[in-house]
């Protein structure tokens, strides 16, 4: 039995021809867009460097695998197009700038943000390449120095002591899944927790403070409050690092916390300031950018 390419399979061929991965070329070498089926077998179309067809066992499997391949090719093809568009429209017109960046970076800002795909600091705050040294983790948490090394505080050390950034921005956001995990996790089950749960429990102080102050609120409302409280705690945790604290005291480093509200596109901001009452520092001067 012969299979004539149609529907998804034909679109697959069309997509691969766009991406120039050699597949269409190989099809043309066969002189036909028809493939031979065994009686109870199906085939799938495989990319370059592998066999062109492979028995899969059923026609449903064939369609499912082609769907997966097509999706994969569309995504990578789109990435390729975006990269080439970046090169054409951004890199080449500003080649001197990018050539300088190829040698060294000298960002003024470090951003510590959430890993959430919706909260891209460079996109939301308009940073250009070379402007913001960025690290993202689940729920944008910074642990105090006594908790030991993490990838976040290792990046912090590099940004402050080597790059000598002038600003640190801790950027949290509304509807944070990490904070929801923190708020919903039982306080005394840390040994049985997942990696995510154990990580977000670093924000436990913000959680307990939120629960104590707003037990009358709904879970979602408590999460919104905890999202902001944990930003403030992370800002305060930054000054447990002596090389941060010293630079803040000398006025060489300024620290801000930001809360990006995805629902109404507003940004709430606080700054770390000196406070003679509260251990030398506090989070104050709330602003709303809307
Ligand atoms: Zn988040």
C-alpha cells in the first residue's frame, strides 16, 4: 500500500523545506512523494542523518509522531527566523556595540528575578544587551549568607565584587507559582518535600508573617501579600553579605525591590534605605509605576 503525503505529513515536508534541513531535498531525490507501507505498518519521516523512514507499528503512531516532529520543527524554525531577524535588524546595524560586548561586559544593574516565563526582566524593563546581569530562580528568592552557597548568591558575588554593579533589582510578580507553592506547603513537612518545595521554603518567614497578618483573607489574597513580603525579605537578605552591605553603606550600591503586576501592568517599587532603628536598614519609599 502506498501513502501519498497529505495533510500534516505534507505540511511537515513544507515546513522542513522552509527550514532547509535537507529533508525535502532527500524526498525529491526519491522522485516521488509516495512511500510504501507494509500491510500493518506505518512509517514516520525522519530528519537528516537518520534513516528516512522507520516502522512505527500503526497509522495512529505515524500521525502522532509526525505531529510531534512537525511541532518541533516549527518551533526550531521560528527560533532560527527570530535569531536571523535579530542579526539582520539589531546586531548588524549596531555592530560596533556588539563587537565591544564580545570582549567584555560592564553592566550597571543586576536583576534577580523569578524564573516564570511571563516575567522577563529585559522585556518588561527594556534592558539592552550588556545592561543587566541577570539571574532568575523560582520565586526570586535570595537566601541570607549563613544558608550557604546557591547559584543565586554566587551570581550576586560576581556581579557585586567583580562587575561592580551600581544597582540590584529584586523583581517579583503577581500570580507567582513559587509563592503559591510556599503558601500551600505544610510548614513542618520539609523532609518529604520536592526540590521546589524545599527551595521556596526559604521564604518561610514571609509566609508566616503573611499568615499572621492576613488569615482573614482568601488564599489568593494571601499569596499576593506574600509575594510582596518575600521581595522585601530578599532585599533585606542581601545586606547579610558583607561586600553588599559595605558598598550600600558607602553609597556605591543601591538596592530596589519591584513587584510586577501582570494583571494591570503596574510596577510597585521599594528601595533599601538606612534605618537607625531596624538593624541599620529597612525597605521603604514605596512607589507605584502605572
Ligand atoms: Zn514567580
